[in-house]
C-alpha cells in the first residue's frame, strides 16, 4: 500500500528518537488512525490505480482523518517512529489494524 509504504519509510528513517513523544498516541488510537488511512488509501487505489494520480488527493484527504482523531500528521508520525523502536510492537499494531479491516470487510458482505 502506498500510505503503508510511506509510514514504514517514516518509521525507519534513521532519525534517533529518544523517549516517548509528548503527545504519544496510545496504541488503540494509533491503530484507529492506521485503519482509517488504509481504508482511504484503498479507495484511491481502486479509483485511480496509479499512486502518481492520487498522491496529492490522498495527502490532503488524510488531513480530515487526523482531525477526526484529534491528532496531526506530525504527531502520528512521531508516535509511529516511537513504536518502531520496538519492531514487535509495531508489527502488533499493524496486525491489529489489518485484523480490524479484514473483520469490517467480512462483516460488510
């Protein structure tokens, strides 16, 4: 996924993160944001198929998701970078998001 790739690149950017960010998103909150971002990205992928055609629209649309979760893109990225310090923790976060998306999809059918 496009957004997922960006998220992982951000989390592995090599910047040293020391201590928890001041406004660290708790895991359940981070998972909720990830779910909404991945669903949004999936919509754009279905509509346009090529990331170069929807990249800007996806980025601007994601702002509403951050607002709905009372956070910012910067806070989301800082939290993700923090959890990436422990790969098992980050894996668990992504696994929970994927499980939730899969559950929603199976419930919709």
